[in-house]
């Protein structure tokens, strides 16, 4: 439960009308567009460093830097699409050249803790310290005002985390599961306290599917494709909120056969007329219409 937050439905979030009939039995075809937000949690080995794990597990995180990120950025460049990279502050400090490459290719960097901390175990003071340290590390590379969003490590929040990021001036979060389309959270006690929430889901996350459940590539592809295709057809989602939010990790999807799967998905979505965007851009568009 998010303390003092209101989940509101605004006029721009009202469902679109269904297709209607034409004389002679024809149908009015209402074109729909899905906005695709391909997001990466760029943790590298921050999780393993914080947990003081042994060398092999550390090396798995390092794969993200050595091989995963170059493959992902090359894929995005090939298809001329932008993405959002939720980056740990420690990663920005440790591997600034890779984060600079993200920024130089016009992708978005957003906050993801400093050392991938579990926020629901932190005091308010500790949360503020982590958030400010992360923000500083990312803005040193992205520039002032470049960091506009947050995703909680492990998707775990303290009851006041979202108020804290709203007070910092962030405009969106992507950690909750209350809906399957973006919605507005309001914090009446904070001046300008409006936050766009981009919901997440376990079946739209590469890590549990590949690393924990060891799902086959075809199974994962069909799951993600089915969700995208369903968003094209649902009548209860308005235009501008029809967002396909996929959570990926360079240390997971960066592997050879998985990057091929991602490319197949990108090609399918492009063929269906999808619009690829950063989360910050979508959040700004939603807020501009409120």
C-alpha cells in the first residue's frame, strides 16, 4: 500500500469506443498503436558486490558490461529505436564509459538504487541517502535534469519511497503491479505531487523466465508476443496508455540466443506499427494531457 497516494482515472484514461457497423454490414476499423518501452535494469555486478559473493557469481554480473550492453546497443542502433536503462549509481561510477554510450545514443538513463539496495529494508534517512547518491552519479553523466524516473531494485518499495522520489522531482516510477497500463499517482501533501506509474509484471521480465524457470526461447517469445498482440485488441485501454512495458537485464538477455529472440520480437512489433519510446517521453505526454 502506498501511503497517501491516490490512484486516479482521468479523462485521458477513459476507454476508447468499440468499432461500429457500416451500412451493408461493413465495420469501422479503429487503428490502434501500442507504445513499446523496452527497459533494461543495468545492475552489472552491483548485486553481487553488495552481497560480497564469490567470483563466479560476480563474473555473471560483469557479463552485462563486457558483452550484454554492446549487443543491446548495437541491436537498438540497427533498428533505430530508443530504450530506457534503469542504472545503478554504482554502475555509473564503476563503468562510466558504458553509461556515456547509452546517453550518446539518445537512450534514457533512470535511477535503480546505488548498489541495488532493497528499499523496504531501509529507513527514510537511508533511502534519501541512496536516492541522492544515485541521482548524483547518473546526472554527472547524463547532465542536469536528465534523470526523471525510478524503478525499485527487486520491485520492492518502502511505504514512503514513492513520496521521496516525487519530492526529488521525478515524474514516473515503474515498480508496481496495480494495472496493466500507465496510471497517475497523486501525493496531496507534496507540491506538484503527481507521478506516472508504469506497471510491471513477472511474466514481462526476462530474469524469472530465463534464469529462474529456465523457459525455452519459443515459450518466452510466445508469451511476450501474446501480451503485445492482446494490447492491440483490448477495448478498455485508451490511446496513449496502450504501453507494452518489458523488463530486461543485460546479463540475461545479452546472451546470444536471447538477443536473437529480442530482435524477433522487435521485428514483430514494428510490423504491427508499434511506436518505440523512452518512459520519460511517455510520462511527459501523459502529464501534458492531464
